[in-house]
C-alpha cells in the first residue's frame, strides 16, 4: 500500500461514495475504484459494502480508517517539522473544538489564522471533550479545547477560563436570579447524553448533595436543547459559553446555580510527547488570545 491509496480510501470513506470522492479528488472513478480494490486485495479483506446509495465501511474498513487518520496526520507533521527548521508556520494543523465553541469561534479563528499564517492550513474538527482527548492521544489532532479534562501523563493541560453553570429556563418560567442546587430536582431537564462534560459535572454535583436529577429528554445537540427549552419543553443546565451563541436569547431565562456555585473549566490541551512546532505555537497563541477571560468579558 502507499500513501496515495490511503488518502483516496479516506476520501471514499468520508463521502460514502466512489463517485463523490472521485469528483473531490479530481480523478476518474474507475481509477479510484482500482486503488481501493488493490488495498482490499493486499489486506485480503473487503473494506466497503456496496449498496444502491453508495458504500459503507466494513468493520475492517473502520479499523483501517482509524489507522489512516494517524498515518496521514503523522506524514503531515513530518512536513511541518522540517519546515519548522526554517521557523516558518507552514503545513497543516488539526484543532478539535466542542460544538458550542466551534459555532462561536470557528469564523474569527479562521480569519485570524489566515491573516497571521497565510502559508499554513488549518482543519477544525468538532467533538465532545471525551472524544477530543482520545484524538489528542492517538495523534489525530494537534491541540484541542476541552472542558474539565481528566489528568493524563500523555497530555499537557492549560486552563484558560472558568464558566458558571446555569439553569436555563423558558423566559415565561423565570426562576429567581440564582438557583440553589438543592432545588434542581423540581425542574424537568433537557440534558445532553451521558458522557457530555456538562452532564457529568451536574450528575457529580447533584450526587454529592443527594439531589436527584429529573431528566425528561436526552438530546446531544446543545442548540437543539436550547430550542426545546425556549419552546417550554423543559429546563437545561449549561455553561454560560454554551448559551451565548443562541440567537433567541430573549426566549430564555438564565440563573447561575448557588449553594454551591458550579463551574466548569475550559482548557487548552496538547499531546505531551509531541514537540511544539512553530505552527502549533502560533496557533496556540491565537486561541489563547481569543478565549482569554479579558477578551471573553468584552
């Protein structure tokens, strides 16, 4: 196998179609099919299941895709590392952001990145904090913003700012200006699925004080959670940062938790064993400037 075959395999997997991948790659579909078939022959396993709407990965194909992300990223890092000897921010850097931050910060981050480092490229990947730490460890991404990351010798963690967790309610059901945690069980909740940072933090805080959460709906998307709350279908427990990008804030009432106050920490996380290139250092500086409490408060 060669890098070209692996890159083409990844594109087919991402698009779920040989024809779409061929258009993106700018090559003929028969040539693309032959390259993937050569991989299947070499590995002696089918990588895709063909159907009328396109293709989907087999179990072996999924495992190969995981390896390909690491391999291709490592090759990119070799190019970046060699270019860094000239102290030039070139190559590609992969950044992972939680969905709420991605929606709020992707555009200004790309604009600042393009202005500061025109010879470099940046890929932004959305994911929950638990997934982002896995991607950092496996080498799929170079840095990430993570809420309350678990300490690990494989990761360097730099706290950037704290966010208060608030009860988010429909505007017409506005509670007091603050909400004691002991009262949380009174509110029917719309919460992210288990494993989400906000969900884990609230479950832990409630359990420590003997408070039972009344979870009526589980929804993975924070914007959809806020849509449901604004429609009067429940309440949510979210960080201020997750609420801020919502376009219909007047439909919501936001009250921080007290007794105790609950906060979540946003951190910049990087792989501990990987040398920081000029590109990564400059990108980190852009992110820190963008996420800093002073900038945030303004």
